[in-house]
């Protein structure tokens, strides 16, 4: 296919595709999806080999958010039944982080619900970063605390943060349909503040909220312009009790095309499969590893994820290797221009990132499938059976999934 050959050539040269080419990727048929994956996989391997970076989320403060993001289970007035708790103490957060690091994660993403941190909140997070780094040499720490005020990114950097996550989520043209309590420009401003402070910026999107192909291309081109080190791609989990609970718009093939388009537009950036991979990619998750070079290990902020051991087995079975703590994530031409503490990353937020990690929370998915012997669901049938609220790990007395 001439389109794919052109996109591979551009990706290997780090050349931006045209909008028409990006749209054409999304418009390819299911019959061509393996060709699309194979083409984008060449670009992924050029810049990241067969390494998969593991990231681990710690939800420092769950629920109780004053923002009205339609996708979020922690939003204002949410009736989703998620865990709700105030700030974890530094030792509690460090203990939670240790579980993910023991499972193979090299980055910890510290997330707190809310519009943005107060200066006192920044002090809290600084103490948590110190506790985690004292006990885990070489760990990368990404903060995801919402909108930043002047000077806060610098303070996080001084406290030892390596990265900051704040997702654009959707296109500027449709942002007001998703959230009204802050603006798209507010989000762009926070990503720029992280950049300016020397933090590795992480910013991504959420697919499946009813957006058009044009919206998806718009937000990915905007991300390319912002130039984050890490781009998390979330797939909406329509959690009951949120305004988008009925938006089941994704198929595994659609998700693969979206990831491929992101890889072609952002060829040398850490592309992370974030929230929703278990729910929407399902048994086709291993194919997505040919497109993305980073995933979250274990559970998300407010919902369950695939078992950590299953993640590791999937990576190995697909012929990939877990990226080691001593390996640099980014290609040399990107890593060498980053600050000293950020050399090995990208970016929940890791950069981090998911609507698993927007300072306003997550609606990410679970691995819990239908019972043995249950009927096979229709292709486009909502898979509510794959969504389970997190009841373990941070904020509970039960062991985390890592």
C-alpha cells in the first residue's frame, strides 16, 4: 500500500505526515489492519527496538474532584462508587510504589484528583517524592496533579520529580463539550509550564468519547507541536455514573488504527497504551505492543487493570522485553537534549497518563472477563463485564495488583 510505504519512510526520517495521510490511516479497513500494524511497527522498532517500558500508578488522593470532566469517575457529583480518600502519607505512597517497582516498573506516576495543587499540596508531594527516591535508587517519578500555577513546576523539579503529566484529551474544537470547568488553553499552559521548568512533559489523549477522525488527528497534531516526550493513549471506559457511560464506540481494530496513527505522527516519542486497553483491545493487546513502547502495569486510578503477571507474560510471549532501569527510553537525539534527571524517559504521567491520570482521575478498565462458559459477546456489544472499580492497593488494606 503506497500510503503505508510513504508513512514508514517519513517515520524513519521523523518527518511529519500530512493531515490527509493521518486521516487515511484511521480510514483503513479491518481487512488492512495487520498491514497497518506491520508498517507502524517498523517505525516503533527503529526508535525503541523491542523494549516495553512499564509504569505504575499511585493514586495519592481519590475522588472529591470539583471539575466536571465527562469521562472521569472522580468528577464533581460522580455516582460511580469509586474509592474516595484524602492524601496518602509519604510512607503509604512509597509502599504502594514499591509494589509496582518490584513488578518491573521503572517509573512511578503520582496522581491526585482536583483542579490543581495548592502550594501545601506541592509540599506534600515533594515529601512523597523524597520518600520514594530514598528507598528506590534510580526510579523515575512523574507527578500528575492537575493545572499548575506559576512556580509550582519548578518546585516539583527541585523536589526530585522527573516528569509531569497533563493530557490534552481531545481536540480544541470539541473540548468544551467534554469539560466546562477549565479550558483546553489551561491544559496547554500546564504542559508548557512543565517544559519550561525542565520536567519531561507527558501529554496524551482519550479516544472513544464520540469524537470524529478529524478530532483525533487535530489533538495528535497539537501534541506533536507541544513536543512532549511521552504520549499516553487512553481508550474511554464508559463507567456507569459518568455522562459518557453509554459511549461504547471502539473495536480492537479501531484502537490499533488510532495507535498506529499516533506512532506515525509522533515516531520517536514514547507512546503509551494507557487506560482502557483491557476493555477495548482485549485479546488483541499483544498486537498493540508493535505500535506502543510503554504500558501501565497493574491497576489504574479507580478501576482494575490486567493482572501484573499477565502483563509480563504478554510482553514475553509477544517477543518483547521489559525495559530495564539502566536503559534509556528515548532515542539518543531526544534523550541528549533533556535535563540530567530525565535522561531515561519520556514523560499516566510518564510520562504518565491516562484518564487514569489526569489530575482529575480515571475511568480505566479491568481484566475481569465473562464467566467460564458464558456466551461470546457480539463484536460491538458494550463490555460492561470488563469494568470493575478498584478495591485494592492505595487507599485500602488489601495488597495492590502489580
